[in-house]
C-alpha cells in the first residue's frame, strides 16, 4: 500500500484524489489518508502530490503513517473528487512538525 504522511497536513492539494483508480482516499479536516486494504499499490498518486506527501509502505519513514492511515481511513469520509486546496496550502509546504501542531 501507499500511505499519506504528515507532509499533506494543511497542504491538502488533492491531486492524489483525481488520479486514484479505486477512490481509496479519506478526508480529514487537515489531511487525507489512504485505506491500506483498498489501495491496489498502483503508485500513480505518488508523483502527483506537489508536497511529496505520499510514500510506499516500504519507505523507511512510512511505519508511523501507515498506522495513522489505517486507523483514520475507517472513520473519515471517502473523497472521490478533487476540491479546492486551502488558500495557504503553498505556505505549508516543507514546514516541519505539522503533525504535532495539527493533532495536538
Ligand atoms: Fe490509489 Fe494507486 Fe495511490 Fe493506492 S497507490 S492510493 S490505488 S492511486
Ligand atoms: Fe495531500 Fe498531496 Fe494528496 S498534499 S491531499 S497527499 S496531493
């Protein structure tokens, strides 16, 4: 499976949603997550994300986010169509520690 990492937080560009063939993205207020059971591992979304927020679960950084994607994709609503990103999305690219500020 592929997973969405903290780089998505407050960027939420949603280009990933536009290309996913199985609509396995789920939407929270500040970020999206992927349902690991539904993702078919096609990899199409990964290069589409302007924030480089999507990684394969084999990536060394993925473990923490896999747990989060798995858990939250079961409670957040499905998103199948791209919407307007937040107005300040660009400003949040490459900001460190976004998970801590968004979820605390
Ligand atoms: Fe969807 Fe493919 Fe990305 Fe999985 S890897 S979330 S199936 S686009
Ligand atoms: Fe997030 Fe990137 Fe998708 S910022 S919403 S993972 S295109």
